[in-house]
């Protein structure tokens, strides 16, 4: 650490912090799904991450607005406005995720239930064997 950091730590009466901090140590850990192919687990994982981002953004907005009120500096208000916009964008992404998941779940329901025009590609001999229930040989 530099002399400036040491002086700041002394004035604020805080202990020296380790060089490598785990910035996310106080955040809730979201378990990563084991099967990456499952839509539901990916949806839940994304949803939890988006909720976490919104909550952190709300905390950051509260802090920056307090700072802006105290300092009355235009840049602080500009940063607060950008932060509010970013949190709004994350909530929009949460809604888009809901809509995409809804569309994914609707697809099987809209599929045709009965197939009326089935097409058989093969010879009449093969068709007769299939209709009589005899197994087809691959070399025919």
C-alpha cells in the first residue's frame, strides 16, 4: 500500500485490507446448474442473477442519491440518473426473460396433435410388408 492509503486507513480507523479482496463475498451465492441443457434451470439461474442485480442496483441508487444530496454536485446527479437507467434496463431484461420462457413453454401446445397426411418413401413391396407387420430388411 502507498503512504496515502495508510494515512486514509489511519484517519478512518480501519485495518489494512488484504490486496486481493473477494468483492462478492457478502453477496448471496447462486448455485450454478449442473446440467447446462435444461431450460428451466438456466431460466432460474438467469432470473436469480437479474434479481440480484436489481437489488444491488437499488442499494447503489440509494447511496449515490445520498451522496448527491450531500455534495450537490451535478456529476453525482448524472451518475445517479445513469444508475437508475441501468437498473431499469435490468428490470426490462427480467420481463423479456419471462416472455421468452413463456414462448418456449407454449411451443409444444401449438404443435399439431394429429398427423393426417403422412408420407411414406419406399417401394410398394416395402409398404406391403409394413402393412402386414413384417420387419423390413435393410438390404432390400
